[in-house]
C-alpha cells in the first residue's frame, strides 16, 4: 500500500534527523567545555545558544516521529525504532575527548575543583563557598595593587564576613588556582603571583557565569540521557 510506504519513510527519516541533530548537539556541548577551558567566554555563550536551538529542533523531529509511529506502526515496531535511536545516541556519547585536570565547575553557590589523584588513580572533588571565593578576590585586590607580587602565605588568613571565621588554607589554594585558570592571576615561580587581568572582579564574575551555563548544560545532557 502506497500510504504505508510513505509513512514508513517519514518515520525513518524523522528518526535519522532526530539522531543526527542530537549527535550534533552533544558535539557542540563538548566544544562548550573546550571554549571555557581556553577562556573564550563569548564563544561559550554562543555555543550554548546553538546547543539549545539544536535541542529544540531534535524535540520537534522526535515529536513528528511519535505522531507518525503512533498512527501507523505497531508497539513492537515503535520499540525497535526507539531502541535503534537510543543506541545511536549512546554511541555518540562514548566519543569523549581527553580530560584535563584540574577542572572547575559550579554547584549552587560553590566553586568545585575536580582533580586527579595519581596515587589513588581516581578523581577527587573539593568545594569552596562563593563567599570564600569573593573573600580571596578581595585579598588579592588589596595585595596586588600596583603590580605587586604576593604569595599564598601573604593571602592567609582569609576572613569570611564580619564573624571572623577563616577560610581553610586548601580552599584558598583552590581559589588562586581558579583565578590563574581564568587569566586573572599570573604566577612568577617562587616569587608568587601578580594580577594579570585589568579587572579581576569583572573577570571572575564573567567566568562564574560561564561555569553556571556549563552546569545548566550538564544538567540538560543528563536529562537527555534519561529521556533516551
């Protein structure tokens, strides 16, 4: 029957379109991480928008497949088509690039450092509250004015708010490492660090927004995996 043939090709083409778009979206999201690592925050924002647009297109294609499949295919055939699409998406996700350490992420109001333990041969995670990050930035601005160099020891102790609580030393190191990673600080060997960015606070704020965008993208990818 001619109508069944037409419906069949509509379903297959719809599935292929959906799978292709989802694979493109995953690759774009990988590029987001690369752009963030290189400090190209403008590119991060642009790529996230592209990924969101692709996600919308994929949903449209998937909706078309569902409507066509429901009208013309048996539940067994639908399950077979969905399984094939899921396998294609899973294969695309396995193509991961080499991971560099340390990596930085955001989780709610915390800066997250993900490092690699050579001894344990596994990742480890340390977190710093955003209040602590801002306190370290304030200390950096106070010590680094006029191009002066300073050491971690010069930064310590870092006080949190008016209560007098101190930020643990290892968390100060994490903040300094992040500020170096985003180009706000420059290291001069044993002499210490100096301010590299013309506006450390603005650079940190922009980098924090990027981390939040990446976190949202990560959650979206997790949702996509569950949906697949």
